[in-house]
């Protein structure tokens, strides 16, 4: 027969082992998060692209909120309003966070040049929405947002290269 004190000790030591494993997992998670944060602050293309995607997600969420909120005014009006709001936000976040160009590129330059590039995306999404409506009629807000997200994603890849090499290029030190 097992002594009751031995049973209690194994329960206590098992609880301690669990606490040790949880603490080790937390330390590992903290280390990984710190390493990721350091990596994402770098200015190479991979880190910039990761920040570009995060900013794109934030500005797309704003776009979706405006698009849904103004949907009663018509799809094209909602699309234009969402595009303007999300472009203003994205250009400023790209200037400050994605490309660390706050000291090199003025707000106006970022909005003017970045907005011009976003205009291509607006034309593409507008034509896509008009084409879908002409072919199949109203498909609902959810499918429209998915369609716009797909078009915006393709345009986004082109936009990343253009922003990185032209608008926010470190080689072009300017303050306008």
C-alpha cells in the first residue's frame, strides 16, 4: 500500500513540473516575440514587405468599414470613399512605419505620389465592380469585398515595388 504522503508529494511535484513547463513556454514565446520585433524593425525588403502587409491589412479594414457603412449610397460611391480613406491612412503609415521615410519624404509628397499609385488600384477595383454588375448583377457585399481584396492584393504587390523603389526610396533623399 502506498503511503498518503507519497501520493501528495507526486501531486505537488507534478504541479511544479507543470508550472516550470508553463514558465519555460512563456519565456520562449517572449524571446520569439522580441526577436520578431527586432527583425521587423530592419529596413531590408523582407521586413519592409511584412510591415507593408500589416499596413495593408489595417487600411483594408478601414476600407471595408467605409464600404459597408456607405453601401446605401451605391457601390461606386462606397468604393471611392473607402479608397480615399484607406489610401490616406496607408500612405502615412507607409511613410512613417513601412519605409521609415518620415524624415525623407513629406506628408504631401507621400499622399500625392502614393495616392497616384493607389489611383491605379481604384480604377482597377471600379472596373471590376462595374464588370461584375454588368455580367451577373448584384452579388452582395461579402463577395464584392472578396473580389476587391483579390484585385487590391495583385495591385498591392506592384504598389510595394513602386513605393519602395520610387516614392520612399532611401536613394532619393528629398524633403518637398
